[in-house]
């Protein structure tokens, strides 16, 4: 090989080296790597042609071609000069081949850059949606006495899915807790914002005193009127911490699993209504349970239920219930229980790609039977003595001295009298009394058929007006909540 041939071959190898270095330096995405592989192929073709020309002795013009390729590699030129690509013979054919390959790889590189930009934009949108979803998770519940009557916890497993999901729990009043588990199909920013609007509306309606059924109807109408294509699969429930009454509506969510104290988990068979915002007119009906000490409910979204194993069997079949029943002997708190289920579900899944993500929530009722006392009497003034006797026994059973509850007994007596004046004939009044474990707070609920009218708002004349003034002056917290069949007055008094 003479000196000129060596120079030509060195130039060819230099051009090939430039492409290889470019391939090693640019690695932002698979598309760009593929494009760089194609650019390296240009160098390989050039090397093959050069070697062929050297073998054939056709070296005329190779120096010019080498220099032109080096200028292109150094970004001094965008293309080979026309005098090379328009030349005849083997050198011209080689220049034309190199130019075609370079143009093709430029197109591929441009397309790869567009794909990389789209992927980056998608990642940014997904990150923003995840931040919005994270903002929907609940804050720490206030440390009030009724907080000791239950244990609640939630968990989000993000997974590979594209759905927005959340769990929520909050106090409607000091004796009434609300829990929500929700999911909106789709993982974009618009879906996340829709989900937050739905969550906020549920909170707002319940705190305005709307019943659970009315709240679900209101939220469904408002979301439908937004005119979007989105919907919210949600299970919304309330728990009375005084007596363990648990009321829920299932709008497109999975059936919950329920465990009686020391018993096994079983599915709650109840109607599942249309997701919120899907249809214009939906008549939601609530279901009611009575929790006792040690009872627990477990809620999950479809992502957990649908996880498949290698045979295609879904985790939400008997496997989920079996793992929950296994957990009973492990003395797990609520957070540990959810992590236990999530870990077993992910181990069941045959591939991480099948994990679309899920949300879990569990609620344990901790209140003892002694604290669940109530009396149910006819709505007649002569039955006031039974209510007073019931309160006296309840206070004594909880170790409260008489001088500390005299005021509360009079408050309840006045409320009972107002309810008797307003109640439907032949109806009953139920009085429930819950005492905090530290005996520093009394939570009393009076339930009666009052046709949705607050007896304290409608009592203006004497002596009812004086009774209302006394009640408001001596109760630390009092609220009226109309119901579909029975209305409820909640009274909270802190003992001095």
C-alpha cells in the first residue's frame, strides 16, 4: 500500500471514528441511539467503498471526498459539494451513496428528536398529574376524643398505570367521619383536576349537612354538567363514632370486604351504581352496617383486583380474601395491613408491567360496647324521665361524677322536649351517648322524625325560645342534620 493509499484509508477511518464517537455521546432515548447507529453505518459504508476503490486502484478524487466528509463531520458543511456528488465514476457514485445515507439518517435523527421531545413532555405532564393526585390525599385528622374510636389508613401504589386515584378521610362533625376511595380513568392533568373537583364537591356537600344519598346525587349532577368525558369511580361512606353506624354508597367501585371481630373477611354484597359524572340522572341508595368493636372494612380500586399471575388468575379472586384472613393472626395496625396486602399482590403479579397501580383504604372500629349505649323512647314528653335515667347510668358507667354532667343532662332534656313538640305522631326519639375514653367529652346524638326541620330554628315563642337559648349557651357544639327518614341533632359537651 503506497503513501497516498494510506492517507485515503486514514481519512476514511477518521470519518468512521467521528460517527462512532457521536454514537457514544448521544444517548437520551432509544430513538436517538437508533439514529446514531444509522450514522455510524454511513461511516461503515464509506469504509467499504474506500477499501474497494483501493483494491481497484481508483484513487482519483478520494482526497477531495475525504476532506468533504471531514468538513461535514466537523459541522463546517451541511452536505457534500455538488462537484463531488455530480462527478462520474466510482468516486462520484461513492459520494452520492454517502449523501443519500446522510440525508436519510438526518431525517431519522430529526424524527428521533421529535419523539424524545414528546416523551419529555409526556413525562412532565405525568409528573404534574401525580403531584395533583398527591395533593388530594388527606391531612392528619385532628386530635379530638372521638379520634380514639377508630383507626383509618390509606395507601397508593403508583405502578405503571395511567389512572388518577385517591383516598380521603375527614370529620363532617366531631362525631361523624367520612371516608372516600376514588379513581378516575386516565392519568393526564385534566383527569387529575377532574378528580380533585369531585373530591372537593363531596367534602363540601357533606359538610353542608346534605345526606349521603343527596350528596352523591348533587356531585353526579355537577360533574355531568361539566360536559367532560371523565367520570369518578367512588365509594363514599360515613361512620358515626358514637354508635358505629356505617353508611355507604358504591358508585362504580369494587365491592368492599368486611370482617367482624375475630371472624373472617367476607365481601359485602350490595348494589354498585354508575360512576359519578357518567350519566345525567342516577338514583343512589345507601347501605347501612352497624360496626362493633374490632370490626374492620377493607376497600380497594380495580387495579388491585385485576392483577394477574402467570396463569392469568386475578388477585381479586380468592387470593385477596385469603391474604386478608392470613393477616388477622399477625397483629398488624392499619398501615401495616395495607402494606402487607400490597406486597402480596405485587408478588402475585407475574410482571411489573402488569401492575397498573391501585389505592387501598381500611377502617377499624375500636369503640367498646359500654360506650355505644342508647335508648329509644316514644316522642312524648312523659318519656323524658327514661332519657334522664339512661344518661345518668351512662355517665356513671364511665366514671363521671354527677356534678360534672348535670348541665349536659339538662341540655339533652331541653332538646328532647323540642323534638317531642316537632316529631311526627307515634314516632320515636333515639338518644345516643358516647363518652370519650379520657371522660373529658360527651357526644350525644338525638335522632327523630322531624320532617327535615330544625326544632331549634322553628322555636321562637316562649318557653321554647328560652330553651333554645339555654341549649346554645351550654353546648360546646351543636348541629342539625336532616335525613331522608330521620333527622339528627348532634351535641358535644366538654366536661369541666
